[in-house]
C-alpha cells in the first residue's frame, strides 16, 4: 500500500489533483478523491461509467484508437480554465 501511495503522489506532483480526481493503478483498483466523501463517491461513479463506456467501445471495435491530444485539449479547455465557455452560468 505504501508503494502505491508513493507512485500516485509522485504522478500527481506535476498535475492538478482537483482537475483529475481519480487514477487507475495497474494491477489494482481505482483511487478517487474529492472535497468531501460525497464528492469522492460521485467521482468514483463517473470513473465507473467511463470504464463501462470504454469496455463497450472496445467490444464493438477492438481497433479503435485513442482520442488525439489536440481534440482532448479542446474538449478539456472548453469546460475548464479561464477561457471555459461550456456549461458556465
């Protein structure tokens, strides 16, 4: 357990853990967190749904590739940061 915690802490030393509130560790279950226990459970449910969708995508098309970094950045940036425009009040 201690080594797993160190790897997670090392990985997130250059990342924003509030922006990425969960991690999958090879050979282990998921780890999630949040500002409260309820938020952590919410993040766990989101992670589970993403895994569910990914599993079914691979079942439909095992050859599917990952999303390109430009498209990933575009979608992330439109919802997060100072120039966010999607879902803002």
